[in-house]
């Protein structure tokens, strides 16, 4: 589950494009960019609750979650395990 951004998306996309350009020699899979914040990962979903879930999501459709100032970003390694993902920081870059 994620929250999309309405403002500042071009600035964030510019950072995304610059990072991808610098890393292109590593042949990472480039995905379509969507400025967002991931708030949860859903491992299991009971489809019998689908209408209740959709109503809950619609209640937040126009919610303003405020402003977020980015002070750094991190390159992370993700290792999937049976107990869930394990994230390791590889490098943190501060925004000056």
C-alpha cells in the first residue's frame, strides 16, 4: 500500500532519473516512476472483505497527509526470506 504525491513529483523524478543514469552500467531493471511513499506491504488478502477494504481506501482518497521534507535517501539491499524481507543499508546520501 502506498500514498501518492501530488506536489514536488517533478523534483523527485529528476533525482530518480539522475540516479538511474549514473547506475545504468549496472543494468538494473528500470521501472515506471511513481512518486510515492510505501506505508505497508500486504502478504495476504481475504477477498471476502474486498468491498469493506475498498470503502476504507476510498475514505482516504482525498486525504491530505501533509508535507514531507526529504533530508536523505538510502540504497538498500533486499533479501527475501520465509519470515519476510531483510533490508540492509548499502549507502545513505544526505541532501545538502
